[in-house]
C-alpha cells in the first residue's frame, strides 16, 4: 500500500556521474517488486533507462516534469525538488 501522506520527491543529480543527468525519485514507500514495476513503467513511458538503487529510483536524463505528472496520475503525491 502507498503512504499518501509522504510526498514523493523528484530530484536531479549530476554529481559523480561523469556529467550525465539523472532524475532521482525519493520517498516511494513500496516493496522492492513494486519499485521494479514502477521503474519498468517509467522507462517505457519515457523511453529511457533506469534502475532501483538503494531506496531510490533513478531514471536517466532530466525528466522531472514528466515523472511528477506520471506519479500523480498513479496516485502518488509527487513534487519536483532541488536543482
């Protein structure tokens, strides 16, 4: 079950990734298989690569606006955060 009181944050990270931009989704309260399914869906919708790393989901490229819109459609309270 999703915790709807905790907003999901979508950050952009470039540091330590040899100049590549990555959208990092933090705060998804879901078991590992749920996160894997979400990554699969986002990768298909955005046409890009991605993975589950630690507790976060990483999607290649700056797709913040699209990710926030997709997560909100799925019932998450998603917000864009950080630079």
